[in-house]
C-alpha cells in the first residue's frame, strides 16, 4: 500500500509493510508530469512495442531482450536521450538500456532512436532504483552511466542525491567484475560527494591515475548543455570506478 504526501514542496512516498510499519522512501526525483508533444506521443506508440520495456517484478534476460549476446551498457536518467542515442549509434557492438522517469524524455529518446533505426537500444520509464532491485540480474552489466544527475543543491536535500553508499553497493552487485560505473557532473560539490561515497564503497577501484577525476572520455558525447557550460567557463567532472570484487 502506498500514499503520496506533500511536505514543504517535497514529494515523499510513504509505504507500509504488511504489519503496518511505515517506511518512508527518499527518491532522487520529483515527478514532473509534463505533456508529451505530438511527435513524442507518436514515437511512444510506434516504438514502445520494440524498444520499450515495461516495469515488472521479474529479472530481465539480456539475450532475450536483444536477441544476441553483447556487452550491456545501462544509463540512469538519460533526460531527453540525445547523448544516450548518440552513444548507442556510435557503438553498434554494444547493447544499451536507458531508464528515465520523465515520460516526455522517454518519448523524445524513442523519437531519435526510431529515426536512427537503432536495434541495440531499449528504454524504461520507471525509477531506476526499483528497476535495479527487481529486474537487473547480478553481475550482468558492463557499464553503468550516470550523467549530470539532479544535483540537489541545498544541503537539506543532499539525502535525495542518487549516489549514496547503499546505491553504490546495489549497483556493484549488478556490474560484472571489472565493469565500470561512469559518473559525470557539472556541480563541484556533487562531484566531491560522489568521490567521497565511491572511494569509501567496498569492492570498487577508482580508475583515475592522477587524482580522483578522469579527462572527459571521447565516447561521452558533448551535449549542447555541456558545450554551453564549457563556453561559460563551468567545470565538468568525470569519474570512472571499476568493480573489483
Ligand atoms: C539533470 S537531468 C540530466 C539528464 C541527462 N542525463 C543529461 O545529461 O542531459 C537528471 C535526469 O535524471 C532523471 N532521474 C532522476 N532520478 C531518477 C531515477 N531514480 N530513475 C530514473 N531517472 C531518474 C530525471 O528525471 C532527469 O531527467
């Protein structure tokens, strides 16, 4: 059973266990119910049957999903999907799954993926944390990407940041040994938080050889948003951690 309650502008979802105990879940997002454009709606209709995966409390089988065996790259919160689609286009030898809660973003991504006639891309419209829990088999992912996650600027909201010790541990189990967790952010305080959490997380190695951050990898497409940031002199921090055990 669950209910949504509003407290000082935040959305908190309260759930009750069978014996009536209240469990309050902190989520990394607030659902913005934006409307889909006509194009996004059409893309949902046309492309969801081949590229969309519905949430279910059942583990996915990648071979069944992509009809082949290839390295799987999972992206959390792809926004409108521009860089996600670009990456899938540039790496046809890999399979991509993107998870985003914002439905217009999912529609936009399906539109671009349909135009590019991609066969190695799938999307889900759901909370990635729940998808990990219920649907991603242990030790099955080559890469997890988290690009420009909501920074939750205010200190009292930092608990909403998706990168937390429990999240790092859950994600570690889903990566193959040697698999990579790649994060990027343009908010320095969040970059520091990511490093603090990930350096303390057991079973990971920071792949950076000079300090905590790596140079922007060539395979991460430069989005309009990031290019604008560069022009304005904003920094971007990339981090890659490998699962060691
Ligand atoms: C700041 S945007 C960045 C989007 C994109 N990665 C980019 O670089 O343009 C963060 C995105 O993460 C999504 N998001 C946040 N928490 C999420 C979660 N738990 N599961 C899925 N998507 C999530 C939000 O809806 C939002 O679109």
